[in-house]
C-alpha cells in the first residue's frame, strides 16, 4: 500500500470547489471524478497525483480556459443571474493548488463540456499498511455481525469493504421489510439504517425493531444525507447513533468502538493512502448522485 502526506483541509476544499462548480453549470448529463497516481523516476521515491472533475455542461472555449481562474471571472453565457456565485471559487482553487506546489487547468471544448485537472507532483511516499485501529483491537471485531439497510447498492458496497478490513461479517437488506425478516431469523450485533427508503423509511423500521423483544437490544445507527441540524438532533435522539452521509470512516470507526466494545482508535488522521483517497472520492460520487436526483 502506498502512503503519503497531503493537507486534507486544502484537498477537500479544492474538490468541493471543483465539484460544486461542475454541478452548477451542468443542466443535463453527469459529473465525474477521477484519481490517478503515477510513480515517478527520481532519486527518492515519489508519485504524481492527478485529480480530474469532468462535466457535460456548457463548456469553455480556449480563451475562457485561461481567464476562468481569474478573480470574479465566469465563462461567457454563464451569468450570475442564471447560475449565481461570485466568480471566486476557481480563483481560490488555483491559489490552494499552487500553495501545495501543484497546478490546475481546464481542457475540452464547448461541445463536450469541461474537464478541470489538478496535478500534484513529486509527492514523497513509502510502502506501508495503514492501521486505522490497533491491530489487537481489530481482533475484537472477529465474530461480530452487522446488517446494512440501504436501497443504494453503492453505499452497501462501500461499507462492506470497510467492515471486511476488520473481520466483520456483513449482511445487507435493500428495504425495511427484508431487514425485519432477516433480523427475526438471525439477529446481528449492530444495524446501519438508511433513513430515506421506498415503502418503509428508516424511522418506521427502527420502531418496529424496538417493538420486538428479541431485537430491541440491537443498536441501530441512522445514516442519512440530510444535513440540517434539525435532522441531526432528531435522529440522534430517536436512534441509538447517528451518522451523516457521505460517511466519514473515522466516525464509522467511532461507532464500531462504541457498540462493539473495541479499544481506542490509533491517531493517523494526517496520513493518506491511495485507497483512502479513492474511498473519499467514491463518497463524493454518492453525494453527487443524491444532489442530481433531488434537483
């Protein structure tokens, strides 16, 4: 596994700016995020990290590709009255990238939409294995079983991969009724419950679980993309735990520690691997899909 150091706050802000800009100017089609890591030939081990955000929006001509990163600049035809914004997002992104010794540029043409590229070169790395929790504590998860209740397959796959790293057996259900039937036949140690689902929402499923004598002791954690404080307060009080989507694995680890009786987390918050960044990008894709559906 490849491990290297990056400024998480700046990388997160860069991605939010580029993704937000792509969504704003894409009325139809899609927004895509890609990550590529290439080893460089140098005296010291180093890599080149390439991030790209592509859209099927109105696109940019050659002149606009240069001016778009200027302060208060928007492409022709992209009026603030139609799209809003101040024209500062991309100029801020450019400054953040340059502070990290990287570069940012745009490609493609008006007919095909736009692709914004960010490149960080000569990032030192070393081969290692990231330990999100102490190895001894990981053994405490052996034999534990978790049920994920979610109608979105991508969310299930993401959590399953994470739980598998820690020896947890994972079951899944695409709706509330299936979850109830599974739990009655074979109870688990913990349930991750999506809130917005067809037929029966997460609240309804939770209340039915707690009515069953053999199930009421199972902790149920609410998982939702609703970001208002009202939702957080409501679900935190109703459910045994609460997580906001896109899920943060550090917070997921905290939930496992709380309900599965494991040890303390190891502090590796400033380290990133290729796999960790890809996990973050997959959560961005999930967020994009939710935003597109709501719009």
